[in-house]
């Protein structure tokens, strides 16, 4: 058991995959920006390399960069992989940018089966498709739901199957925008 | 014919004359079997109400796992759009006369999720007719028992033929939104100077 | 399995469990395809309690999200509060201008309430599991003891279930005057009660044999499928965030970590349902010890809430209005395992993204894997042994 520092992990990955970039969030939190095409290979490398051995996927999530005050502005969806090694007790964060138009990232469920559920959730809430996933269905919202709720440009539906969402005469000050496609 | 004059054995104490309907209502009132159905947080309070301290069994309330044996559905917790249709199905499977108690703010009106949530239904009364509303997030077991006692009054008045009382009843009334335990602060009044700690 | 071979030629029956089913702990739906008495496939269906809590986190201000964390996991709301507040504090502190520290007494109270809530959460877990396999009495014992914790919390913060007690920067109120005595009295009484509970359930041959070797998850499987908390430790992985990545004052307490070791003896195997159950019981005992240890460490109350030693709430009112940009990932050990918050802030009053990773979500993810080939009657025992709380899955 020997934890490897975050920079050393980055060096090891960068040596193998030169297209990967080490970046920092606005508050200095380090992460590896992985190009879409390299993701599965990087994941396999991180999981199987003896000195790294990231045997667990702590979390797989995403966030929508639309409306994030970054320079230059972007409308990509960032898929975030938080990895942990029970053997060495170290962590790493991977990010993959999925463009809004062609929102696809290869599945990592072959490396960590825990990703099966996480990816279904990201697909449901963000609309990121994971080619290679055995059963990519909606998990949280009903099957006939329209849109992907956690996207920043999502419009809340007014009703579901003809039943209005709000009560008669109910109105909220400053509530989120409504008028989305009704399922 | 000899009569036993000991208390409780006299003829007028043992024989009651009543209409069949009244008698049935009396029986229903004292054996409100409820559907073991919990969706969210309020379900835990429902469990606690069935536990040893509050013990709703003594009111004749026994949980039933199947809707076909239940008289009362306690909608305990948030109902999402996805779930609402299932609640309706459960309600349809119950036999008449059936009663619905909406327990907690979420089932009443969406509660804390009514404004910002896209998936929560603002009130189960859009799907099933509700007899008793119990406010609280979650309501205490005492509030649930209060609601059940109010329902029992209604069950007592139920008759097989005729109009059924459908007026919604809110436990502790609309003028006491915190169940009457807490004075509602007057937000419109002018604030005295100072006030407000440094807490977040 | 030998039984599978003896069943008639692949005639399958689809059985729909839930979303209303007394043994699914809420509104979980499981579609089971059975081959005789043996489960062939199992497809969980979630989302019946998806309340869009993560979206709400993007709409409300930082401190306003704390009540919603209660509702992410209402069985252990204190732990859920704590997880979010620690994450929010860490994100605030990533700006060097924000120099607040949570007062020492506040940290002690946080650990105290978190451990008390772990006790009450595990009581529901073990009680409900016993109920699922057919014994109703242990559930009532669990519920009865839970009232003791509820009473303390109610006096502490006015609520029995959803506390909103832990805040960003500390806790909302100081302990009430007689709290320490009452907690000590409860712990003493509860410890005696646990002996009775163990006699009734844990050492009960019927219960033990019922759960032994059911739904065994190996250590490698548990890690790969992302199991956390007691489910992971039940499979023999010696890992507890309170000890291995200590937060708050856990580092000073020396947390002992129970791991599964085929407690059911010859009939059992490491990582079966009985192991997960026993690990939870041992954690209850450990929590009793931790509560007592925290009460020893608790510094006396100061007059001011923001006193660095005897206070309970740091001044963060201004900081949360102008938070720094950036992101943070913090994970804490809740009763159902790792509760991790991944927060992204864009510098405004509302968070840009709130992600809550919970233990039940990945536990539900392994269902279709472990339930293949087990008996139909064991399905409820498996759900009980993983201690599923549905809003944690759906959020």
C-alpha cells in the first residue's frame, strides 16, 4: 500500500497518453482532462497499472457547462469520473467533455461494473449517451419523460399525462422556467 | 325467565337496537385497517406510530399489505408524477367504503418540493379524493392520530346509501399551519432593530 | 447451482414486486423473472421517489439546501446534513480569504449527533431486515429504542426526523442543559437492551441459518460494484472513512472497524447477508463507544456561539453570499456508507451543481447481479440485508 501523489499519477498517465492534459479547477483542484477517444484506454490503464490500481469508481457524474462563467464560454457537458484505489488509498479525477451536439462518451462499465448505474443516471439527467452500455435506459424519470432535467437549458413541464403540475391558481415568485415538452 | 342482574349482564345492556347501517359504521370506525404504504420520510413516522410508544393498534388500526383488505390509505410522503398513477391503482383496488388520509406537506401540496421540483406532484388530491389532510414535514405521530380520530368521526357518520361527506378536513385547521403547537410569526409586522445572529 | 438444473425446462414466470410492497422499504420496484423457485433475472426499476433534489440544489442558496439533504436520507438526516456541510465548508475554505474554523464544541456535537443517528438508522436497518425474513418483534424492539434517540434530537432541534441541525460552519443550537446526562442514560439503557436484542435475533438459529450464505458478495466484487459502508465491510474489506480519511474529530477517537468474517460459522461465508447484518450490529456498539468518548472530549460551552473552543457556530453568513468559484469532492461515512458530495460553484449564491453520491444507489446497482440464481423467498432478505433507503437511490 503506497499512495501516489496526484502529480505523480498525472505524470504516469501523461507518459502513456500524451493527449491527456492536467488541469486545475478555479479553486486549484487538480483533474485530468481526457480526450473522448482515449477514455476507455486511460480507464483500463488506471485500473490495471500495478502502482496505480484504481479498483473503485467512487462516483461518475456530470455537469452542464452552459452558463458556467468560464473563458472561453462553452456549452459542453463535462462527465466527471472520481476514482479511488482501495489498495493504495489514492484518488484521481478524470473529466471528459462531451459536446452538446454529439453527446456521446464511451462506457467504462467494462472496467468498473458500478458504472452501469451511474451512466444510466447521467444519460437520464444529462442526455449523455454511452455507446457500449448494455441497457441504457432512463433510471430516475419515467420512460416517456421529455428532455434531460439537469441540463441548464431545461424547461420544466407544465403537466404530466394531462395532470397539471401546479395547483389551481398557484404561482411562485422566481420559480424555474416552465413550458417544456409535456410527456 | 330469570334475569341476571349483575352489571353488564342486564338485558338492556346487552341488547342494542340500531339500524344495520349504523352498526356497520360502528364496526368500521373501530377497525380501520390501513394499507402498509409508505413512500418517503413520513413513512418512518407512520412506522413509529405503529411502534410501541404510539401504538395505533389500540385504535383498531392494523397494517395490511394488500389494498384489497384495507379501508384506509395513508399517503405518507412525497408523490412523484411517476408514482401518482400507481397510487391511483392502489386506491382503485381498495373496496368501498375507502378513506384517504394525506399525511405530510408533500402529499398535501408538494411541500418543500412544490416550487423547484420538476418531478413532484403538488398534492395527491389530483389523483385520489382526500378526506383528511395532516400538515407537517413530517407530522408527528400525535398529529397522525389526531387525523385518524377526525376520520373516525366521519366514518361513524358514513351511510351506505346517500351522499358521502367529501369536505376536506385539515387537522388543526388552516388558521394553525403548524398544527397549533407553534405561533405563526407575523412576517408583515415591522421588525424591531437588530436581531438575527451571525449564523448561516 | 444444482437446483437450477432440476427445474423444468426454462418455463419462466414474471413477478412484479412493488412499487408498493412492504418489503421493498419504500417505493422500489423489482421485476423478477423466476424459473420455478429460482430467480432467473431481476430488473430493479427506480425513480418512483425521484424528487429532483440535485436540481433544487442549483436553485436555492447554499444554506437553504441543508433541509433538502435531510430528505436525501431521512433515516440518518444528521449524517446527510453533515456530509453536505463539510463539503460546503471545504469549498468555502478553498478561498484563502475565508478563514473561519468550525468551533471545537461544534465539531464534537456534530460527531455526537452523527453517531446517535447512526444508532437509530442501524436500528431501522436490522429491525427491518428481521421483519423481511419473517420476524416482526425485532422490528418493534428497534422502533422502540429509536424513540430514545428521537427524544434527544427533538429536544435538541425540535424535529424527530428531518433535523436541519448541522449547518455550514457548525451546528444550529448548543446542547440543551440536561443533554449530556440524558444521552449517557440513554446509552446505558440502550446497551443493556442490545444484549437482549442479540439474544433474540442475532444468536437465533432460525434467523442465522436463514441469512447464512445468502447473496454472498466477494471483496473484489464489492469494490468493483461500488458497494460502500457496512455492505463493503460485510464483504471483508477493512475500510471506513471515519478511520481512513478522518473528518471532524474522528481522527482523535480511534474508530474500530468491524469487518465480515463469516459470522454464521460453518454454514456461512464471508460477505453473506448475515455478515452485513452483524457488521451493522457491531457498528451500533462502536457508535455507543464513540458517543461516550465524544462526551469526554466535549469542551464546556462558551457564552458566544462563535467562540473557537466552546462555541458551536462559526460566522459564515457573509462568506456563503460571496463563495469562491471552483469545485470540491468530499465523502463522509453515513450509516449506509459513503455519502459523497461533489459541488461545483460558479461564484453565485446558488451552487452550480450539487451531486450527492449515496450508498444505496450502488447497492441497488448490484441487485441484478447478486439475485441471479437465489431463491425467490430470499429476494426480500437480500433487499433487507443491503439496507436500502429509496430516496437515497432516487434522490
